[in-house]
C-alpha cells in the first residue's frame, strides 16, 4: 500500500512562493499527472515528495506517516529524471544494479533481478554498453529499468519525455502506460504537455502559479474546466475564448463580441448582463455552406491537415476563431468567403471576468 | 585609403609575428642560457665575450652536482655528494603529499560549497585572499610555534603548512569542475539508496577525474617551487630543492655557474614538463569565476 | 508480470516476502543528516585554522606587545611594552622607504605584466599558424622556480654578460648597464624579472577572457562599420573587465609579497636599494633578531594587506556579479 497525501504543502524560495497550499490525496496504484505551464510549481512539488526539497509548510504523508524529515532513500520511492541522469562512468548493467547494491543484495540475486527487469523494458542487449553509446530513447528506458529494479511502491517521473523527439515521445509514453498497467503501482508524473496528461492520467492535477487549479479525470478536465485557464490549456487546437458582453434583450440573454452575436441557450437564462467570456472548442463548431447556423464569419486562413481541416475566421479581434472540419471537405474554401457557423449549445461555456466558469459543462 | 582585406591581413601578420617572436625570444632566452650554461666547461661560465653555445658541451656539471663526481678546484668546495638527490627526494615527498591532502580535502570542501553552500561567496573570496597575505608576516611566530611542537625542520611541518596555503586554490579549482556535474545524477544515486559520502566518492569525484588531475598538477607546481616557508622551517635535517640551490649558491660564493645551472635545470625541468602537460587547464585554474564557461 | 508492492520500510521491520527488499538501515532524520554532513566537510578547514593559523596569529600579536629577543630564553619572560614596538615601526624611516619601494615595485611590475600580457593575448586570440608553439613558449617563464629565475639572472646580467651583449648587438649601441651592481637600477632589475616571470599569468587569463567573448556582437559591430579600434574599446574591453580586474588585483597582491627573487639576487642591496617590505621584515627578524619589532611590523603590514584585500574582494565580487547577470540574461533568452 502506498497512499500519498500532500497536506497544505507550501514551498518558498526566499520571497518567491513556488508552491502554495497544495492539498492532494493519491491512492495506491493511481496514475496522477501534475500538469501546468513552466514555473507553476509542479516540479517543486514532485521534488518535495521525493525529498530533495524541504517543504516550507505542510506535510507529506506516505501511508499515513509524515515523511517530511525522511531521506529520499528511506521513502520507498523511485524517480526518473528529465535528463535520464544515468551514471556516465558506469556500464548500463552497473547503472541498473546500483540500487540493489545499495541495499546489499548479494551478486547472484542482483544479476537475476537485473536480467528480469532488462527483459521487461527490452534493454537486455544494452547491458554491457556505456550510457554514451545509448540513444535518447534507450537511455530513458535504462533509467526506467534502474528505478524498476528496486521495486519502489511509487514512481516519480519528472518530465521524462521532454528531451525526446516526437516519435520517441509517443513510443515511451506507451511504455509508461504499459508499465503502469503491468505493475499496478502509483505513478506521479509531471509534464507541461497537456496531451501527455490527457492520455496517461487516471487523474490530472492542474497547477498554475504554485496553486492547484483543478483536480479531476481527463474527461472532467476537458468537459468541465473550472476556469478559462484550464479550458484554454487543454485541447488542441485550444478552445475559442471570445471576450465580450452579455446583454439582456427582453427574455433571453444574448452574447456579443466583435462580429459575433448570438442568443444563449435556455440553461443560461440566469446570466447577468456585463462583461463575460464565451468559450467553445473548435471541434464543436459546426460548419455549413448551406446557410444554416448562428453566426456568419469570413474565412481568414484554411489549413488542410489531412485528417482534419482547420479554418481560421475573423471574429473582429486579434485572435482568430478556429473551427475544425473532418476530412478535406472544407479544404477548398477561399479566403474571405463567409461561412455560417453553428455552435452546439451543449458545448458552450461562459466565463466571468475573473476567469471562473459561470455556466456550461456538467452544470 | 581603404585597405583590402588581404593587405590588411598581411600587415597584421607581420606585426603579429614580429611582436610575438620578439617576446618569444625574451621568454625563452633565460631558459636557454640556463640550460646551455649547465653544459659549459668551467672556463666558459662567465667569459667575455659571452659564449652562447657550449664548446664543447660537457656533462661534468651534472655529474658533479647530482652525483658528486669530482671537486671544483678554485674554491675547493665540493658539495656533499648526495645532497641534491636527498633534497630531490624531500621535495618529491613533501610536494606530492601536501598536494594530495590539499586536493582531497579541497574537493570535499568544494563539493560542500557547490551543493550545500557551506561557505558563502564572500567567504570563498576571503579564503582566496587569505592566500594573498604575504607569508612573511607569519613566518617568525610560525617557526617558534613549530619548534614548540617539534615540527621544525621536519617534513611533516612543511607538508602541513603547504596544505594550509594551497587549500584555497584547491577549493576554487575543483569547485568549477564539480559545478559542471549535473545534480540529477547525484539525486538519482541518492534516491537509489546511496549515502552522501558514497555519492561523493563513487559518483561525483570519478566524473571529474581529469579536473582533479589538473588541479593536482597545478598545486604541485606551487608547492615544488615554494621558497620562503621552506627556508624558515627547514634547517639541517630537511631541505627542499629550492633551498638546496640557495645553499649551494651561498656556500660556493655564487660563481660556480655551470654547476648551479645543472642544479637549476634539475629543479626546473620536471616543473616545466608538468606545466606543459596541463597547459589546457591553466586558464581554468586562474579564472576564479571571472571568465564565462 | 505482477510484482508485489513493498511496504514502506519501518525501523523495526525485518524481511517480508521474497520480493520485498528489507530496509538496509534505520531511517534517519534528514535535517540532522544534512547538518552532520556539512559539519564534517568543514571540519578539516576549521581544524587547520584553529590549530595552525590562529595560534600563529595570536603568537604574533603577543610578540608585538612584548619585548623579546632570542637571548631571553623562554617566551613568557618577555616584558610588556605596550605600543612601543608599533611606535618604533612608525618612526622608522627605513620602514617607510620599504613601504614605498614595495608599492612602487608592485605597481610597476603589475602594469608591466598587464600590458605585456594583454598585448600577447590580443595578438594570440585569433588562431593562426604556429599559434600552439608560441603558446608553449610563452607559458614557460611561469613554470620556472622563482629562485632559479634570480640565479639565472645573475648568470646573465653581469656587466659583460649575454643580455647586455645581445641588446648591444640589436641596437648597435654599446649597452653596458650594471643590472646587478647599480643601486639606482637594482629595483628595476627585480621588477623586470618579475615581469618576465609572471607575464604568462596575465597572458593566460586575459587570453581566456578574450576567447570567452561571444563572436556575434563583434561580427555585428564589424558589419555595422566599426573599426577594430572601436570594437576593442566598446565591445571587448567592457566584457573583459572582470578578468582585467582579476589579473591586476592578484598580480598586485602577489607582487607586494614577493620575496625569493629579491632576496636571492640582492639580499636587500646594493645598500638598501631593494629593501622591499618582505625583505625588510625578514632582515629585522632573522638578521637583526629584533623579533618584537619584526612582529609589530608584520602586523602593520598584515593590516595594510587586509585593507587592500578587502577592497580587492569588493571589486572582484562586483565584477563577478556583473558577469553573472550578463550571462544569466543570455541563458534565459537562449
């Protein structure tokens, strides 16, 4: 059992508060991803769990026991670093068996364990090589093996894929996933890539400026963002956010922003007039040449990507309004042509001036 | 008048080679003179006009000074035959031991400063500057203190002092190497169960091996050529090579140029070889954080 | 391949299932472990200071306030004389001259080393044919033992010696300077030796400094039409300030402390022409056996040097800080 709790955790470096009041409970076997823009405190939080940073306030508990003052090696954790951090002067085998040597495991047992893990991660052919002879992807797998071999109860991973190219990243991402399914251990994973978070996590912890913004499953984060920051951060291409105002026109509230004006759905009828931001994801914008739709906008740019086509519209502001169309059906649209857009009313969000979601999502 | 690139280059090359060659001559001549004098027979040591190349070259100076063959007739003084060799041994032992201690403890201190900030930047500079206080101001009480402790005229005494005076350099030089070892490698070792000491000796120090060697050789040069402290602390039992040379010069009324030169060559050549080996690292040893890496 | 999950190691637990690794030590307090480690690392330094440096400094202080000569026997018999010793130091004209000579020597030789070193570094900082060979020759003077330098000088600088001979040949004049016997020239002789011996030092670090300057700003300036001269003054020199400061400061301090060359060659003479501070202190203590006066003098000199050193530290730290911020910006943008 390895239940990890972060209780009111904070960390300041001098006057700078890097982490503020983080509360999080991670269940045994969960794959939790800490995600956010750089500087949001996710890595600092991870390093506090590992024991490389001392918290300025709050507690870290593993299985109910407060571990703030325990050395990293006594916490039963394993860690994979962004730069793989292999020992350059030792062979791959020596790297992998290092943890076992530290625990005074006899050579025979060590060799067996190393062989077992090498099979699991498919680096058996590399065992007698030096780290400098391994490619980026191989090195990271050796790093995984080195951690796996000590059977930690929890795996900490600090942006392990950032230094790899896109193809390798996808490969190793699948590897991480596979390991998690196989080992059924707790994984705490830090990344700035929202795609990684969405695909790997059981639960996502979104952080910004040292604070936890939202915790939820990928689905929840995607469909029920708690504010415009989260809504904008997840999803690619990102959600369209139109800042404008809500006006009451007799019965139903209407939203106005630049060239766009539309009636808000029934569920939003309690919306107060004033400045607000409307959100809708590009994939939820319907496109038609047939004249049906809520709004008409001229096309600014067409990007046929093969699987989809992205269309950028001029909505009367700097930032283009984006819509996604499947396939290449709309690829031949000319710039300047007016297209009618329909917004799926179930996928509309309204955010207040402070960014918090007022309406939309699950309610 | 706008010069073409090649015209400008040619002029620049002439100036450059001219000035550099002039200085090369200035730099090299004394060394050449020392070496050539060491091979000169005694009638050419200070003749007029000066003899620039020994004719014929002879090994008698070396044989006499280092191996005690033959006497020098004019002053009827023959230096005790094996003395320079004994001094050579002393110098070697003292220099290597104190340098080893300096590099060992210096690198441990440097690790502490680099990773745990056991000394602030101000203290680091103060440590460096400590070395800049002229040793002359402490040699008198030092020799009294040593005589009270029984360390006067001993190798241990000199080793201790050299350890103290070279430690600042050792710390500064090794710190710049340690700073380049990525911290994540150490953290990986720590979380895998390595103790701090093991991390230092099994992970960090092996990774800066070439830097440690360069530091060692650099400090070796300093301890090998040190004069004042050796002069005060050594009396009769122990002498180092620089003192040996000085004694030789004193007792032979300084005219035994050829023999002196032979002695000087023996002291200097090892140093030059070492210095040339580490020449790429000299810049780093002297930079003290003032040069961007 | 399911693997059993080990429990968090607790101090008292033993083995467990075959797959669970037993803890190899008791869990220790991290803050305590870190503190112990830091202390152990500092221990040798503290020990050296406490057992060697501090007693010596205290002893020196004691002697500067007590009249003692070697003939008195035990130290504790020396009588307390208050500030008498210091008074005799400050009223000693010879001491005053020694201070002046040291300052002149240090300033002169530092400037000489700097100018020569900079010129050499500037001419060498762009690679060219034979560059490596020149580098080797240029660092040789620094690799000689200072005592050897002075004895070799003695062999070369006598009136009818090779140095005068070569200069005569090169200039066509009958150059017969008495480097070793003319009291007006003696200090200059030592200064020239010092410059010869230590120019490699300034050369090496200035070269390193020049090499560390990024090429792009210089190339940009060239294309914008700046002459080499302007580039030198407006681009290279400002970026070299930290190394220049380092070269000047370190050389000055070391020159103030110079002893072997001066002593070995001249022993303070001819007359008292080369009585620099280190030489005068040495003579007072080891030739005239005025231990107490030597002690007081040493303390005065030490305080003087500490003052200079504090200024030096301030200057160097300021330069280091500006260097750090310059390149931190670059790192952040890059």
